[in-house]
C-alpha cells in the first residue's frame, strides 16, 4: 500500500502535528482540567477523526471522544477546534496549522475530555418544545398520508437536515449566559414543525413555546449559530422569520 503524505514546506517530510487536547474527567475527583499535547505524523487526507484514533490507539487509550458515522451525519463528533465548534470527522488536518487545540463543546454536560452529553440536553429540549407531529385525534395507521406539495416537502426537508451536533448552541453567546436557552437548534425545530401541514398546532401554540427570554426573545442576533452550522442550515432566516411572525401576532 502506498501512503501519501503532505510534506512540510521545504522539508520533504510529512508534517508533525501537535494536537493540544483539553483533558478532564469529571467522574474522577482528583482530575484537574489541563492541556495535553499529542504529536502525530500527518497523512494524506487525514481528518481529526483519523488523528484522534491514532492518538488513542498508539499513545493514550484513555482519551475520550465520540464518533459514530465518520461522515458528518450523526453529529456526535462535534468539538471546539481551535476554539470554533465543528465536526472532527469532517475537518481535514491540512486545513489546520501544525499546532491546534481541541476542547469539548461548552454548554453541554462534560462526560470526559472531548466527549459531551448532547443527547441529554436534546431530549430535554425535545420534550420541552414537543418536537413531534401533533396530529388531531387518533391516527389511522392504515390511512394514506395526505399528499404534500413538493416545494413544501423540500422546505421541511431543508430544516430536517439538522444533525443535532450542538455546534450552534456551543457557538452562541446567549447560550453561555442562559442555561435554559433553546438555541438556534430549538428555534429551527419550531420552524420545521410549524411548516408541517400534518401538525395541527396553531401559530399561537408554537409561539407560546418560544415566546420568552429562553426562546426567541433571548436571541441577541449574534449569528454565531449561522456561521458554525456544519449543515449550513438557514438559521438566520428562520430566527428572523419567527420574530416577525410573533410581532405580527402581537407577542
Ligand atoms: Fe448542528 Fe446546525 Fe443542527 Fe445546530 S442547527 S444542531 S449547528 S446541524
Ligand atoms: Fe445565538 Fe444564533 Fe441568536 S448565535 S444569539 S441563537 S442568532
Ligand atoms: Fe458522525 Fe462526525 S462522526 S458527524
């Protein structure tokens, strides 16, 4: 097998990368947060997923981080890469300097090192915002669904592309100050279910869920969410739309 390496400028050798990782195990009372450097040799097409696995396999099996799909679909590998939320499996080391930092996403409960419990927060948010289709009456499971215009299905699908990585919350200044803020992900979900014709909730029902400082009025239009969303969801447009609709309804 031929391995191709990115060469360090003028040296003829692959780069030696230093990943400075913020380590901490909250389950261990003796653990103190600290930075630990790991050096890996860069390979052609190397992602942070590959680099972290190499570190764990050859240098420190105790290093904690999450991956499932390795394809930007599951959202589990989000972390702060040089201070910016992003997906480790979709980040090529060639786009980083020879030295970079990796830290867990803020806002979410820390499991250890780079692993955070986004699932716990997402479940709580889903229950709070009731993010499922509310159909009137008892559904007839044998009935065919009403047809939906392709444009509408497309618009719902666009918002459904959210992979629940949490980057938008980790990159939001409001979320760092307000632990109950639902973030752009919560606002996006309300926008998505509001569009769905199978959901019989009224605009007022939806806006009751987000019409306070932990919802759309807490958003200070910082737009970090929009900048860091790895799926390029139209978060800015959705938040502005919800605001306008709420104002029109007199909220
Ligand atoms: Fe991630 Fe974007 Fe969904 Fe936020 S809206 S959780 S950044 S995919
Ligand atoms: Fe936060 Fe995005 Fe609003 S970054 S303040 S949710 S525009
Ligand atoms: Fe699934 Fe990165 S491992 S998005």
